[in-house]
C-alpha cells in the first residue's frame, strides 16, 4: 500500500485525501476509482548455493472504477514497468 500511495501516477487517479488504496477490502462508500490489494505469495529466491535470503513477493491488485477505461488507467499506473500484470478490474 505504501509503495502504491507513493506513486504520483497512482494518487493522481485514486486521490490522496482520503487515499483510496486499501488492503483486503475497501471501506464502504469510498468513491471510484480505487485499489484493493493483498499479498498472495512470498517465495524464497534461490541461487547456486541455495536460498539467497531474498524473497519474491506476489501481490494481487484489484482496480475498481466506474468504467473499464478508468480501471485500465489505474492498472497502468499501479503496475510498474517490468512487473507481470494480470490485474483484476472491477466495474459496477
């Protein structure tokens, strides 16, 4: 959440007061667009000598908006270049 909230492209879309980025579920009556995220997995990274002490984290990010175009814009802002993105989009 802190990483997403620190990205100006994300906060330009989801706002800063209140920040509409939440873990697990969004508070009721928060306006669109918004982001809900949760940690899906954390796996150790291995090298030739075994575990490296690093972890590869996987997060699920749900981009909620009034239109598919708005959800696409939030997804583009939230998913950094180089990330594999299969963000879920939710439109009422």
